C-alpha cells in the first residue's frame, strides 16, 4: 500500500497515537484535573476527536485560525494560548459573539488597557487568563508580582473578566533527567497556584488554574490546586521527547515516508526525496546528548535501520548516513527503497504537510487533513 | 493598510522583486543563455509571470505538484530538478502525455534502468538530463566519470532520451568571499561542459547544458558552452544571500509582518506573535560571519531598527533583542507595534505561508497565493 504513495508523504500510526493518548489520560486520571489538549501539534479534526473519549472537550489553540476551524466543528471551549495582539481583538470578539467560550491570554498592562478599551468601545465581552512566568522561558508575569492584581483591577468593569491564570514550563524541554522534569513540574504548579492565591486574596474568584507541557504533565506527582492541564505533543511524540526520556523512539506516531533516489558511494551517502520541506528545518535534538540530525531512518514497518540518520537536508533532498559508517548504503538501500523518517519535532514536521496518511496495523486507513495559517 | 492585517502575515515588496529580477536579467543579457528560473522559492503564478517579460518561458520545479500547477497555467517547458523516484514515473508520464515538455533528472544506473523499464512497459517517452556533481554538495555524477556515457547507452532505444546535463553549485552558498563565488562559478561551468563533451564524443547530441545557483549566476564571468541558467532565490533574496555579499539587506523582497504582544523588561526582550511557524526554523545565517538569529527586525517601512534581531522562536512566539542591549524594548516597541522581520532563507520562510500580501510603494496591492505539498 505505502509503495503506491508518491513521496514524500506524512504517515500517522493510529495504534501509537491511541496508546500515547491513553498514557496521558491514565497519568492524569488520579488527579482531579481536566485535560485541555493543545491542537497546535496536529491541527486535525480527526486527531482532536480521538483525544476525547466522547464529546467535544476543551482545547488549546495556537492561532485564531485553529479557533475558527475547531469552533465550526463543534468545539466551543477554546483557550487561545498566545498573548493577544490588538489586530486580533475583532476576530476574537466575532468568535465569542457566535457562541465560542473563547479564552484569551494577557501578561501586561498595555495589552490589558487596549483590550479593555476595545471591549468598552464595542460593547464586547472577553474572558482572559493571566499568563504566569514559571521558568523564565518566554512571556508571563512573575508569580508573586503585584502586576497580576493591578491588571485584574484595571480590567474591572470593562467587559473583560479574569477567569484564571495559566503557565507553560517551556524550559522542561531542556531537562537532562527525569528528576529535572519533576522539578520543573513542581515549579510550574507552584508558580500558578501562588499567582492564583495572590489574585484570590485580592478578591478575584478564579475558575481556571492551568498548567501545561508534555514533559511536566507526564511526570508530575502533585497537581493540587490545578484545575486543568494543557499538552499537545504527547499525542505524536518525537525525537526531542525521546531524547528527554519522556517516551521511547517506538512511541513516535508520525513519520515521513521517503524514497531513495541515488547514492554517493564513496561518501557513504544515500540520497532521498525528503529534504527540509518535508522534514522541517527543526534541529531540536542538536542540543541533546544524542543529535539525531534531521531524523532517524526506519524501514517501512517503522523499525529503525541500524544507526542510519538523515544528516543533511536541502529543500527536496535528504542525505542519509550510517553514524558508524558500518552500513554500505548502495547495497543496503537500493534506488526505489522506501523509508520512514522519525522527526525531531512533531509540530514542525507535521506543519510541512497538508495532512496525514493514517496507518492501522500497517495498512492505509485514509487521509486526515490539517489546517494551516493564521 | 498593514495595520489592518492580522499577524503574522507574509509581505512581498513589488519594487524590490522587480528590481531583483531586472538585476538577474541584466547580468545574463550579455551571455547567450536562457534563464530557466526555479519557482521553488515562491511557488506563485504571479511571481513566475513577473519573471518573464512576456510569455511563459522555461521553468525549474522542485516537486511534481509545482509541475502540475504551472503546466495547468500554461508553462510547458518544465525541468523537475530532483532525481526522479520510481513512485513518480506514472505522474511524470501523465504530464508528458498531456503535452508538458517535462524534463527529468537522473544520476545513477539503477534509476536509469527502472525508468527505461517503465518506459518500455508503458510505451512512455521521457526526456532526461544527467545530473553532474560539480562540488561534492549532494547528488550527481563526477564530470569525468564513464558512468555518464554508460547511462546514456543503457537508455538508448528505451523511449528515454538524454537531452542534456545539469549541475548546481550548492556549495557556493558557503562561500566567504565574492572571489570564492567566482571560483565556484568557474567550477560549475567547467563540470557541466566537460560532462557534455564526454557524452558528445560518445555520439550523444545534447541540447541543454544547464547550470544554476543564485550566487554563481550573479557573479559568473564566463558562460561559454552553457545553454541555460537556473536560479530561484534571486527574485526574493534573503539574509543568507546578504551575508554572502550577493545582495544588500535592503534588496530582500519578503518579510514577515508581526505585532508586539509583550515584554520581559529585565531581560530586554520584546515578545512578538511571529514564531518559527511564521519565520521557519531555518538558521542559515548561523554559520555565517554574522548570525542573524531568526531574522532582522524592521519597521513598517521595511527599514532595520537599530541592531534588533529575533533571537529565539517558539511555535507562535518570537523574542526580539537588541544585540548590543542599547535599545529599551518596552519604550521603543510598545504592545501593538507592528514590525517586519527579514528572513534567513526566503524559500523556507515563504513556505510557512499560504501566500503573499503584495506591497507597492508601501500600499497593499493584493494577495498572491502559493502552492504547497507534493
């Protein structure tokens, strides 16, 4: 079946997907929290439906385009997880008017003032979460900053309601041990619980205390005070997650199907028709203990072949080598051989494709499309 | 006008595009060669039309999807510049049957044998160029290898005609001086002219002797024996090309419009809503003398602001810093400020977007869509 596909093409292994989803559901089951999966990894309706045993639960999105798409498909409780820019106020207001329980994110007074002004001027209502910085990763307000209460006060009476706080332990992706991930998980929980306490002490009632990253969600031991967990890449996993010890290589549910188109025998190179356009330019494993180049090379059944990796990529060409030089590429991988490349970063690689060829027990089940853009 | 766009969004400056195209046309005018532009950079019908003063000239494509699209739009002379994989034979045959003068590329006996077998079995005809390796960059046959003639002989009588040779000086992208680019240009020309002579001495008449890369095309001094030049990125240019000295920063025709969504004042960070999804993960300037991070930050008019660059990128967040720390981000770039980011690599950044908001004299002219996928 796969032999008939023109390459490169993105494959999604349904058994691995379901098993990864089960793992996260089982992990969170003992805690009294809601899973609000991040759909930015896959941007697919079918994958999102699979994330919920039944119904259309709460989701996190990274673009208003995703919010539009999933709202039209019946998902109403949507957190747009990126600090809102003024040029998106009208778009967000439109979604809310149409019935979406859209939540926006803010982390500064200027944004709050602009949103409040917009709400007043347009008679619009917004629900926002204040973003807390738990690890210095990128945006967010320090958990003990008076700014939290200042923003909440500024918004009072404007039509903008602060319904909660959220944070993301982005630095957990740089952990060098499971112990370090556990420490990030404690820090992530503490930051957002402390921030919530500050606001509650100032008289603001919060319904959402939200954390989220795949590493911390899978290794947390304490979620007291937390109402919901956001995570996305756990559904697919990737080589960065495997390098962290968060999953095994054989858990990775997405791969890029490619074909051998030539060799440079003297150099031990096998040339394939998947370059960075199909694999993405993501080199997330470059800073890990084992640099996987542009990905691990597997056979059609999804099993890694020796120590083969994609070592270099041009737009539509990839170069495969044996790390140790032990494999003779021309005889092991003749022209026409089809291979599957496991990605460094599932979000980035998937984004290079229009959709997924879905496999179950090695057979092609169908095609699940993705959305793109903003 | 730009203030009304939701960000991130890809902008294309028409005056810069036209000026870049003029420069390449003027450079090649004294030589007796055809320009066969590579459409993989922009994948846009309107840009491709702009590349030709009149009519629909010969083009180079990186995917059969591009071949389908441009053939349907009236471009018939199409070189598919990536070694052909067996799973694409039927697709290529279909295009040829429909009237496309499609040229394929081969660099090994196995591919040649498989294509010849397919042609015989299906009564198909193909025109191929043999790929020559001029600099050890990736694929291709060494210019003096007997393999060239061996392949041409193997194909005789099969329905597959060798109509020429082609090469790409990919290593010219790593040059450290214009002198080095000129040396690569000489090497590129010599390789393909030598390979052509070998084939002609063996009795094969060739009509296409094709070279191509933007750096070598713009700095070559001798194109004797060459019939055509392929190049793509020259139409847009990018920071990698500027770092090479091939263009100026102010020649770069594409940029990503983004909006300030917050700050981390203690760190000197400005957070914007363009992350790697909008900018791509390409870090092509990392190996150059000046590493531009994820891009140079410009104002709405397209002028660089001080020494600001995007230093880090998550999926939908970018972090802007002043290299020297001399600019106070919170006061210089308040929330809501719109900025334009010049890309490291125009091909990669453009591929992250569905199309171009085209600007002329700073006003928005319209939207030119791109194609994607395979």
